C-alpha cells in the first residue's frame, strides 16, 4: 500500500483528505506542523507528500525545500487556499500545485499521477 504524508495545520482538511484518500486505497499519515512533517518523513518514508503552504511554525515552501534536500525524488504536491503562491519561485520545486476545494477531483488526479 502506498503511503501519503499529509501536512496541514487544519484538522478539517486532515479528516476530509484522509477519508477520501483511504477510500482510494492509500495509507495516510498526518502532520500538523512542518517540523513534525520533517521528522515523520524520516520515520515512515512516504511515497508522496501533500503539503500546505501556510502553517504556524514553518512555511510550506521551507518544508518543501528541506524535504527535497532529504529526498530529491519524493513527489510533493502543494495544496493551498491561495492562488498567488503558484508564482513563488520556491513553489516551483513542488511536483504539482493544487488549490484547496471541497471538490477533491484535482487532488485525487494528481495523487494518481504520482502513485498509479
């Protein structure tokens, strides 16, 4: 079973994404903060990361940079409520960029591209 690390500081996002992605057959692990995500990255060795940008302890762009230093081939999907971060050069290191929505079809399609 493919493992996904979901990094977001919103509990509601965790519940929604976890339920939907587990129904798709993925094992979902959660982190509420960037520092926790970096620790879990080493422990669980996920196949994919879904990463929020706005978090209280560490910006998602910084978390992305550190994750890519640890594992350059790890697919990371940035998931944010803000369109404007797509223009941030740091976001270009991600493998995909999804704007949060109640409709998870774009997110699921992106996950399937990386975890067939």
